[in-house]
């Protein structure tokens, strides 16, 4: 699963989480440069 920009107005993500480009930039700004993370998705 990936988190990517491009928005989520259409159902084209194939299991990914789509954010607006602005929201993705804000999320990336919260992480230290070069940090890799795991994503836990809960119901």
C-alpha cells in the first residue's frame, strides 16, 4: 500500500490511499528527511 498525491476524486487508487497534493506535502513535512515508515491501517 502506498500513500500518494493526485487526489481521490475518482476510484483509481488500486488499494492505495490518495491524498490531495497539499495534504501529502503537509504529511511529508512532519517526517524527518529520509525517514521510512510503515503504515498500519485499522478498521
